[in-house]
C-alpha cells in the first residue's frame, strides 16, 4: 500500500532577479499584491521569514469567500530557498508543506515550487488551480517592478 501523500510541483521562469522574487514571497507589502487565485483582494499579510517565524495571509476570492492560510518557516536561505508549513484556518489538522527554490538563470529566476503532503488528490488539485492563478499575478507584479527599475 502506498502511503505517500499527493504533491504538486510548478516550475516557472520569471524575468526578475532572485532577490526580487524572494522579496515578493517574504515582504508583506509585496505579498499583498499577488496572493490569491483571482482578482479578489488580499485583506492582510504577515511574514517573519526566519526559522520558527510565521506567515499569515487572509484573502478574498471574487466569489466573496474569505480564505485564511498560515504556516511556520522551516528553512530560510536568503534569495535561494524557503520551506514552510501550510494550513488553512478552517482545516488546521490538514497541514502540508511548501518548498520554494529560487535559482538564478540568464533571464532572471527559475522558481521551483513544491507543495507536498496534501490530505488527498482533491486538495492537491484545488491548490494547483489556486497557485497557478497566484503565479500569474506574481509574474505580472514582478514585470511591473522590473519595468519601474529601468
């Protein structure tokens, strides 16, 4: 019997340096500009990116539903790697794990995102949709920040 829990991995090439991509994941004022799967507002963000520190993001989706996720940082390597636990306030017993690597490449950053230890396939598939929407917003934000630099 296979006891391995479902996971998902998304790799994105982003036209921004690793320091800027990392900042978008760890600075609350930047997190507030891209978090969430659609155009709904981010209501609050907190981040203390150090081992044992916590993050929390509360956002609304366009259907009016409020989502509250949080976790604890397990590994923090400035501009290179983040690993943190992930849980929803509504399902605290369903803790999963997020690991992000920021690798410098010629055109910017290769972001390798892995969300693992999902409760089931349905949870994984729902998160795939959410993260895909979030990453589109993240890339748009970083493109905007990059063009502001030039």
